[in-house]
């Protein structure tokens, strides 16, 4: 009798392991790095509200990579004084206000025009990609790993030496060489990311030894109404000054 029950048990075990599909398959392992990169690409591809923050600098505005438009307000604080400048891009035209200047005959509240193609270095932001002000496309390419720490939260490291050339960095140093001034950590920079239930990247914090840069994103897919400044809002400047500001 004992041998009979042992034989029955063995047959049940074999049936459960039968390759005919009677057993439930093991769930596939989720690639955390692929998830974060896919979320960054999804966020970078749609209109969104964006904020950027580092010590003494706050940025807030809207970007529309589909409509090729951008509007940002940049607030910098030094010696207890806050200075507000503005950035606006519509297609091939870009504008910025200086917020504060020692240049004579220049109203710092008026917009100065630039060709969008020359605007990357004219802005406080490192806009390798004008419509990716937080630089999430370049930063996601520099990610060397990701670990899921909770529901929609991840940590990992960035290697700026493998980031594509000419990408945005947001408020981070623009090159790996500049990062060397922050402790020589260009190949192992910690980050934290959050992804919502719809698969959008909602925040990205990159931590250097001397400061952290945080970007947040919301209002995905909501078109932003961004218009060119009116003539009364723009100040004409010599081409030489424009070139100086964009160098």
C-alpha cells in the first residue's frame, strides 16, 4: 500500500513538471535599467511641466518637444538676493532675459533673441537638446545600472564618460572634465529615479559630492501654450554681444 501511494505521488509530480504546459511558468525577470530608460524616453517625448533644482538655482516651466516650444523661469539666489530670468523657445527662435546685468543700455527684463541652434550655451541650462531641459535623454544613456527599491522607485549609477556628445545636462556640469572638480566621480555618480503607473519618469535626482540636482515632471501630454515675445518685450542687441552671450 505504501509503495502504491509513493507511485501515485511520483506520477503527480511528473505531471506537474510536464512540458505540455500544465504548470505555471516562472515570471520573467524585469530589467530595472530598461524600465528607467524607457520611462525617461517616454517623458522626454511628450509635453510636460518640468522643475529643476540645485542649491541657489530653481527652474520651472513647460517643454513641448512635439511642438518645438519651451518656456522656463530661472531663479538664482546669491548673497540673499534673488534674480529671475526667463527662457523661451519657439521653433528656430529662442529668447532669454538676463535678469540682471552690468551692461549699459540693456534692460535685463527684456528678451534677447538667439537662433535656437546657438542657444545651448547662451542659457544657464546646458541645453544640448533644447526641448530636454533636464537632460534626461543624455542622463538615461549614461546610466550603468538600476536597482528597484520599491513601487516605481529606483537607484543606480551614472557614467558621464559614456554619455553621448552634445546631450543636455540640465543644471549639472556639462562635461565629464567639469565633473572632476566635484570629486572625480564622473564614472560613478549616484542617482534616484521615480516612475509612475503610466510608465513616465516623474523625478530624477543626481547626487554629486558637493550638491544634488533634482528634476521633476508632471502634466504629461498636456500641450503648453507658448508664444513668441511681443515686439515690446524684446531688446535689440549688437551681433557681437549676442555672439559673446552664446559663446
